[in-house]
C-alpha cells in the first residue's frame, strides 16, 4: 500500500514539475525545433 502511495506522490510531483517547466525558454526552443523538423519533413515529402 505504501508503494502505491509513493508512486502516486511521485506522479503528482512530476506533473507539477512539468507544468512549471512549460514556461521555460528551453521548452519553447524544443517545441520550435520540433515544429521546424515537421515542416522540413513535409517539404521533403512534397518535393519527393
């Protein structure tokens, strides 16, 4: 029972940490790189 409580607490802490990092510049840089990669893949697919 204690192990499941620990897992639940860890999951809650991870969610809080993830929500806090959403406003960080690194998050936006990674998101921009991901979108640029998808856009590049789409252009290559269209030209092929």
